[in-house]
């Protein structure tokens, strides 16, 4: 197991600078829309990232059949967590964009930005401009207002929905602020999270579609995907111009038994794995720390770690080099 982990990390290091894409903003930004229009790889697999290292993992991880992630998700939850802060928008946009920039500097895949509520429309348009400048492909704004509460709390916390007309104006402000039509402003519907029901979710979806949203994200904290699949089916049948084909985004954090094949069958365009890398890191780090405390030394955790030499050579010091000088396991 340790050798497999070491080989995976060495492969990560070797690919860190070898991608054929440049990762420059003008080349990266349109990639998401082009992947969606192509349709061959739907649903697109998007992995949460919160640092340059997690970005490299998302960029170069491969499944047993060669599967790869199509892009990255900059989550407000994980951006707050890595700073030891609650997910109530305590990390401001400037700091969030700093994390995005660190990730984009060492990757080439498209990135979707979690913009929470987006703030006031007058402010949101500047966020859109800043994201475009960095080469981010899309942002998602949620239709809630007031002090942010993470959606996975559901009705355990007060989830106050934004007025529909106000949110539509925010969508339109973001779209109008764009300097390229390639940038996407996706509307996230929180009605199911807030306990407002399916009819309210569909009403909002119709309004946001008519307002020009580039896509619709439907969110749920249920353990099964039933209400999400019901929403998608009913949304597609609304008869609103664009509803039959607009990209739908889902985040199956709680209803994670559903497969990508099932999501494709349901016409889902984007599947975001929104927090798994960060959630995996915490128990691993805590376990190592507790073992050192319990054994009064670090020898017992050796099998869980890459070597010091490997971590020193994980990333090539010369970004123009053809391959990093990775340590041999």
C-alpha cells in the first residue's frame, strides 16, 4: 500500500509541469463551456480544491480506467475550513481569490468559483471581473440572503431565501459585467434546502432561466437523490425557453450513492465533488498527530507518510524543466 501511494505521488510530481495546455487565463476560461457544448464527457467531474497541492491532485489523479477530473471547484466551505474559520463568509473575496490564484498557478484545468450569495449586485459585478481576469470559467451564486449558513445544515439553521426579482437582477448584473460571453454565471437554488418545497424550487428555476442564467444548480441535503431527480425531470418539462437544454449542476455530498452514469441519464451536466479532499485530509493528519502523542515518537506513522526526500522533490524547482527530479521509492 505504501509503495502504491509513493508511486502515485511520484506520478503527480512528474505531471506537475507537463500538461499540453498552457493554463493561461485566455486559454483556460473558455474550456468549461466547450466541454459542456461537446457533451461527450457529461457529466463533467469537478473536484474541490483549496490550495496549490490539492489543485495538483485534482489535475493529475487518475482512476483505474484512466478517468480524470474535468475541472476544479473553489469552495467557500473548504476555503474557510483551511483557515480554521466558520463557513459564514468570514473569508473575504480578496483572500478567496488569493487561494484561487495559488491553484491556477500550478494547474491547467477549468475552475468553478463558489461565490456564496454574491453579495450586492453592485459588488458582484466586480467579483465577476476579477474571476475573469484570473481565467476562472464560471461562478455559482446561491439564492439566499442574510448571515450565511451552510446548506448542509438544512432547516436546522435559518436559511433565508432571497427575493426572486432581486436575485434575477444579480444574475443579470453579473452577466452584464462580463468581458467575454465564455464566462458562466450559474444560479444555485436553495429552496429544497430551506424546506420551501418543490413548487418554489421550480418557480425560482423558471425565473432564473428567463433572467439568462448560464446554468442551474439544484441543491439537496437528502440521503437519497429522489428529490433532485424529480426537480430535474420537472424543470426540463417546464416549457420555459432554455429549460430543456440549460446545463444542470448537482453536488451529491449527502446522496452520494448515485453514480455518474445515473446522473448522465438524468441529463446532469456537471457533478461537483465539493469537499471530499479536505475531509480526507483531516482524519489523516489527526491520526498522525495522535499517534506521535501516544507513542512519544513518529516511527509508527512511517507507513502513512511519503519520505522527506520525496516531499522535497515532489514539485520541480525549475518550472521549465521537462520532468521533476522525483525520489525513487
